[in-house]
């Protein structure tokens, strides 16, 4: 049975994919995903912070309405007459706890949908042999702390890809299966992981998307289906998607933007 090469392996590890300069093991085909930019210099792929982006904000609205209901109930305690003070105290504690919970959940849902940038693009510069990562740091359980954009660049030769699959149970006893490809950045000459980021979290694009990137970095855009190139401005979002309209625009640092899209 195959064992992970990297230390440590990614969560839900299934198998290691070929190295960045090794022969391709699968066809470089993308499913339900098209590059936002593809030329002789760089390839850019989009990534989603949430698959259901644009829907979670409505859960925030629903939680906010429930918070108002419990706030009204808490303020109405003074109208209780003839009740035992112990019962009133327990009622007040329960109402206050529910109020806090729904205020918190409303803030969580809102920030999960609205705070991340409109896109989290990856740029692979073939001529510089580097990848440029537009990321986002969040603390989902603490919506009141600072969430922020991160950018970084790594050498192509230091990247390793792993396929993963994670199973989790739902409240009603169901099963959710998620799979994708994680890219690890290793310390040069070792298998020691120093950083990780997702390449794809779509079940339809697991090892194939890594093969697509490797083909581009090894051979250029020749051999890739030109119909898969769909130039798209990351900040151009549907007018009906409230969350994306409110979300911050993608804005690379000026120097990194110039470097990642140009030849040495």
C-alpha cells in the first residue's frame, strides 16, 4: 500500500501526484473550470472560497431576524407578573444565550460570504517558473477578529501535489464527501512541507487539474484545448450575487502583479 511522501501529508491524503517536472499520469483536461488567462507567459486559474458563494448571506439575514426576536423577548421580561423570580431568571438566561448565539451566527454567515475577495486566483508563470498565490486568512469561529488577504510566490520546482478526500457526517446522519488537490511547498531538496494551499476543491477537477498545470509549465499552451481558455476579469461578478457584489475586489500588489504576468 502506497505511503505519503511528504511530511506531514495533507488531511484526507489519498495519493501523491507526479512531481512538477515528471511525466504526466493523466490527461490535462479541465471539467467545469476554465482558465481566466492563458498565454505563453502565464496561466491563471480561479478558486472559490465557498462553493455556494452568494447563498450564505441569506442565512445571516435569517439569523439576524431570529436575534431580533430573542432581543424582543428579553426586553419583554419586565411584563411578566406573578411569576416566580427563579423561573424569570432562567428564562432570561436562556433568551440571552439564544440572542448571543444568533448574533454570532449572523456575523459568521455574513463574513464567510462577504469578507473573502471575489476570487482567489493562482498564477503560474512558465518563464519565471513560479506560482503566485492570492489567498485569504480567516478565522471562521471568530467573525469579530481581522480577516485579511495574503499573497505569496513560490518556486515551481518546490511544489508537490496530493489528492485528498474527506468524509464528514451531517446532523441528520447523512454523509458529505469532499475531494480535491492540495499543493505543498517543500523545503528545497527535502519532503518537508513548509506551506500548503488548495489547487482545486471540486470533485470534477482533482488530479486532472494538476496534470493541466504541469502540461502548461512543461510544454506551454500547445496541446491544451483553446476552448478551455475563457478570459475573465476576477472582479466581474454577476449583478444578482449580493455577496460577491459586496466582497472586496481582487487587487494584487503592484510589483507582484507586474512580475507574475511578465517574462523575466
